[in-house]
């Protein structure tokens, strides 16, 4: 999906019922708001600050989210990796 827009990435993830993971917090927060305002659903977003966590720390936190949040819990929600330390 190289060179696709953020909206296309979110649409792709949503069409496959996948939570989107991104460092692009600002743009995806805007898309989240647009989706909700437009009555559209997405499968959820997990957003992180770029170059803030090692790959291992990212994985630990992502796995924690996966263990504690169901797909239904994530639907139309945004979680921040920083909250899962």
C-alpha cells in the first residue's frame, strides 16, 4: 500500500476488520473524527509516537492491548501505545 493516502490505509484496514497501527497520530485522529461525524465505522486505531519505543517495547505494549481489548472493544476507538506501559 505504498504511496496510498491515510484514508485508503484506514479503509483497507477496516475492510479486513483490522486495527490500524500507526505513528501518524495527527492525521489518523482527524480521520477518526471524520469517520465518527460521518457515521462511518472503523475497526480501531492504535497510535504511537515515532522513535519513542524500541521494537521490543512496541511489541510488549501491542500484545498487552491485544490481551485486554477485544475486537468489539476496539471498534471505532483510538488507543495510544503510551497508555499501555
